[in-house]
DNA sequence: GTTGAGCGTT
């Protein structure tokens, strides 16, 4: 029952015949054996003239009809990874050059390989993973006594492109499906490499297109989100974190208005919260450099363990510390962690050196001298961004009642045991809701 | 000598 499917890397290229399985499906691994890095298939639908994607489930590609027919299928690569076209595109467009270079400069991190067969050796892994690119390291974790594999290992590629390709798919290794992920130990760094920025002091006449056009000169913009109704801020997501980080702390003039750019805070996320602010999983954003006027209702970067660990001693809250400096420090720290050069250093968790209180949490220092810009009856921070990671421009954010929509609060509120009177002092920006989510938008 | 979600003796 197995048949051959005609596949080419680009439309119009000479097709190659790829064998299907007995059940008529095509294994992604079979495909990627011939087209390394492939993550899917598409073909041009002759009736409509449009491209049609092929269903992929559990590493199997399914025929579009009863069988694969006589279409010539085109290999799909992870976004921006079509190797042949990259060179031409890169020379044609300065934008591509920019993002391609940046992609190149991104550092690799170790990747954990989960689900390895007990019998797989490091040589097996190397043989398999070298299809994605040059390998700098391969490890299979073993019990030191027995030498028996623990069923997982680590790999590290030389090039970030290889890493992206590798992570874009599952892997059949010695008869088992394996997953390749960024290790948990690197998660913090990943999160700090946020690609989204918060744009404050927006005016109502700024459209998503305006923002996209404006920010495109700094790097590829992949998303713009403007909450509706108007709330005087927006989120802009770049293709790479470095661009986003480089803009943080800056003021820019857009349509005659001065906007302020800062790092976008993550959606409240237990994993992140516990990791970064050991406070029983409750978030206690204290708005240390909470916005004066026109500031940031989304307390980005204020809780990277900094206020908890250093706030009171260093007076961060009142120094008006330039966000740019902070972000450079964070960027450095994030990259250091990603490349295994160091641990968290001074940004680290604070259990050793913090100010333990009766329940062992570090004291979260509230900056109470900030004037509350507006007095709104609702106490807790609304998290303007907890609504949607929505589509460009006009995703209907979950805005709602209250002034500028910041008064609403849907998630359950954490007790925030050691936060000093913030609900009164900083009524709207003092904390974030504990809303389950996938982390950064 | 077994096992099948996870997270790295250096």
C-alpha cells in the first residue's frame, strides 16, 4: 500500500520521490531525512490556485485525499528557514539581512533530549542530530555506577539555525519518539530574552500599522497589539529579543508624540513567578519604579528578583534607574545563562541572601513614595495584557470597565503577604493578577 | 537483569 510522494524543496524544483508508510501516511522523519529541517508539506491546489497545508499529527503527514494523488508537494521549513531562499532574500531586503544576521548572532543553548531509548549511545545521538548542523556537544546521562542511560541527554549545536530546525520537530531515535527542548534550567534566560516591548504614552491616532511601520526599521516586527478601547499603550513584538531589548528604556517620537518603550511584563505565570519571585507563587509586583505620569501599567522588569533581593538596600525604587541600563544587564545575564557561562549571579533567587520573613519569603519591598497617579477604587493591578496575545492590531482585548480598563480584575488575588500597603499606595499598578497562562505573550 | 516522566556528579 505504500506509495511514493513527489516532493520538492521549492515550487518548480525537480521533485524527489519519498516513500510513505503502509498506512499511507508519510513520516516526518522520512521527509527530513531527505530535506533536513523540514517541518511539513504543502502543495498548490489546482482548483483554487492557493497553497494547501498537509495535516501533521504525531510526526505523521496525512494525505490530503484518499491518497497523495499526483501533486508535487513543497517542503515547509520553520519560519524563515528555507535555506535556498534565504540567501537571495537576504540580499534583496535589508530587513531580511537584519533579521538574518540577528538570527545568526543568537546564541545556542544546550538542548535536552527527552525520551531516549535506554540503549541509545552518544554516538547514536551524534549520528542522528548532525543532520541539523554541526554539534558541539552530545551527552547521554547515565547512572554513574551501572552506566545505564537515564533516558535523556543533552546536545548543543554550533549554529542557532540548527537549533531552531532541531527544535521545530519531534525526533525518531532508535525507534522512539524523542523531544528536544530548552532545559528548564535555562527557562529564566529564555524569559528574559523577551521579544515584546511595551510602548507607553501612545496616542489614540496611532494605528497598529503606524507602530509596525515605525518599529520595522529596528528589526522585523511580528506583532502589534493595541488594546481596545484606547488605553494609551501598545505591545510590539519583534522577531528577535535583541531588538526588543535594545529599545527598552528609550523614548521615541511617533506621530509627533513621545512614546516610552520598556520591556513587556510576562503574563502572570506560576512557573515564572515561583522561579523569579519566591513568594508562594503569588505575584507581588511592587512597581518599584512604577510609573510616574504616563508610565507603565505593566510593571515590566520590576520583579526579576530585583526588588525582592536588592530593593531596600539599593534603593532602586526611588532612583529612577534607567531601564536601559537594567535591560542591558538583564540581557547580559540572560545570554550568560543561555550559554552556560554563569548562573544567575546577582539576579538570582534570594533565599540565601534575602530578607527572610517568618514564612521564609524574602521581603518584598514596596516603594510607597510613589504618588498614585490616579485614584481608582479597585485595588489590584489589572494587567492590561492579560487578555490576549492577539492578532495584529485589533484583537479584542478583554478590556472592560473602569478607567482605561485598568480597574478590572478577573483573576483571583493573591494574599501578597509581605507587600506593604500597596493596594492603597499604588492602587492600580502595584501587582499583577495571578492568571494562568503560557508565559510571555 | 526492571522503567518512560523528567531536567545536567564534572
